[in-house]
């Protein structure tokens, strides 16, 4: 059975929209596309290569799929570890409107998300990876289907754009399992889902602060 793993780029204020370039996703009048580019150093490249080493299949939201499908099929160098995996391995895109995907190896997921993703996990060898696809990631977290989240935070604030976790997200607790910071200041932190939040209080009990009656 495969493990469902997400890796997503976010800013310090939680924006995930269009990290790769100005024209990647200007929807909603977004003018800050390409904000991750200045931080792409060797440390960052090493992490990306490590991620793709473990992939068995890809699960993508429609917007991210369209962005990937317009670029990666043109990258045909067999020595490119990212292009080789993206073009050769199974790709599943969650969409209610896509009918005839042109990217080879693509299957459309249009039914019950929970049932279909669980079935994909069960028949995938290696990781079933979600790249970008913020709305899909939120849904997978809410459904408790996501196993691991690589949250890749860049040292920049944009003040606009689509945010990963918005008002109304299902309260969720994560367990930190790994972390590193690249030379350019990108924080790469890995979390496993751990259920619902736990709560407590920093207030001292009455007997501890001297107010207990004699």
C-alpha cells in the first residue's frame, strides 16, 4: 500500500499560488508569480531530487495538472530525474470537467474522492505524491487521507493570493518528523497527520497559585 505524501511551497503568510513563474497562475489578479525562484539553491535541488526518488504515482488538482501538462511533456531528457518520473509514472487528476487528458498516463478521478483516493493508495507501490494542488491538499487533510506533509516555507510575505489553510479548515494535529533549512533560508519541515488537536491550559491550578482555601 502506498503512502499519500504532499509537498507544497508556501510563503510566510501561507500563500501557495504560482510559485514557479509570473504566468503560472495569474487568476484573481495575482501579480506575484515566481516568488520561489530566487531561493532555488543546491540544498533545495537536493531535497526535490530526494522527493522524486520515492514516487510511485502522482495525484494532482486540476489547476496544477494543467500547469504541469503544459510544460513537463516537452522535457524529454531521460537524465532529468523529475521529467522522467512525471512523464513515465501514472498521473491521477481530480476533476469533474476534464474528459480527454492529453498527457500520456493520465487518469481522471471524478467520483467519491475518499473512496477513489483510498483505492489509489492501496494499489500504488511507493509514494502517491501530491505536488502543489492546495485545494486538493486541504480536502485530503480534512478527509484524513493524507499521511505526510512536506511544508516548504519560503522567507517572503506577499499579502495576496490563495492560502493553503483558510477559515473553516477541519482542526487537525500534525507530528513533526523531520526538518532542515536551506542555505537560502527555505524551511523544509515534514509532518505526519496525527488526528484532531489536543487542548490544555497554561493557567495554574488554584492550589498551586496560593488561592486554595485553608
